[in-house]
C-alpha cells in the first residue's frame, strides 16, 4: 500500500473552534468555497514563514555588520589616541657651547 495516497476528505473539529471562525468556515463550506479558502490561507501562511525566515537572516546580517563597524571604530579610535601620545626621545645635554661670528658677517652692512 502506498503511504503517499491522499485521503479524499479531512475533518475539522468544530467544537474546538471559536464561534466567529466556525461561522466563517461554515459559510464557506455551504457555498463550496471552503477548500480554495483553506488552500489560500495555507499558502499565505507558508509565504509568511518564508518572509519571516528571510527577515531573521537579514536581521542577523545587520547585527554582524554593526558589530564589525563598531570594531572598526574602536580600532580607529585606539590608533588615533596612540598618535596623540608624545613620542619618547633621547635627552641630550651639552656642557660646552661653541659660537662665533664669521668674517663674512662682519663685512656685511648692518640693516639695523
């Protein structure tokens, strides 16, 4: 026996339904529009599930991008602060200072 064989009919438990849902489904059943109505509802539900899954994926991607962006800002701020620090150098002291005036400077005319 084939397990994929469809049942010709399915049963809905009317006792478990709220009155307004029962009334709507009963109206559709009387006008022979219940099957297309249920098919359309299930298609919409499946489509909504797919949309929600894609939105979750987009949301996760946005969170990932934002976390990477925050890391980039943190690295940039850290390197900027390092550049603001004074660089250490060597301190030199001289005991003797040599200076003098060249003959060339003496021969020039004074401008003051």
